[in-house]
C-alpha cells in the first residue's frame, strides 16, 4: 500500500501539470501554430547554443541538422499565424504585444534578418565549433531584436 502512494502522487502531479498547460493554451489556431514554430526555433537554437557554450560536445552533423531546420522554419509563410487581434491584450496565452500589428514592416524586417542569420549559421554549423560560435551572435541577436520589441516579459 505504501508503495502505491508515490505512484498516485506522481500521477496527480502529472495531471496537474498537463491540466495547467492545457489551461494556458490558446484556442486560436493561429496562436497555436506560431507558438509551435517558436518551440521548434527554440529546440534547434538550444542544440546550437549548447554546443557554442560548451555545454554539449560539438557534433558537426547535429549542428548542421539544427541549422538546416532553422533555415526551413524561417522559410515557412507565417502570415496566417499573425492575424490582427491575436495579441496578449486579446489572448492571455500569448506574449505577442499589440505593437506587432502597429509596425508589421519592422517585424517583417526582423524576420528577414533571422532568415539571413539562419542561412549564415547553416554555412558555419558543420565547419567547426569556432565557426558555429561566430555565427551564433547574429542568430541570437536576430531573435532578441524581435523579442525585445514585440514580446511581453514572462509573468
């Protein structure tokens, strides 16, 4: 009986975590789609960033895959994922600020800068860790430029 208590507690904790995640998920398919794209960006940037920081051993094949994925992600037409009224003032599950729709040409320019930085990373990632590190600054900077201007801070 005592052995069942940790299993029951783990089950309840898992249910609470899943329930919390579901409660904060948007009902808007456009917000869900762009959140998914951002998670994919983050996953691949995490691979490259881990190598650049020395937290993960450099692996040319893994770095190249991650960089290739980023290039493909930046080529996806995301226009339908950013409809007016899908900001954090209308949907508390997103951190997208209303300012995005007030200055969409700047947002587009920042997206283009990220696409260019991803292509540069694609060229560098498989060479060696020093080339990867050199390309990481522009790639990370392109993400930060948009996030600083158009993403609300975490609560």
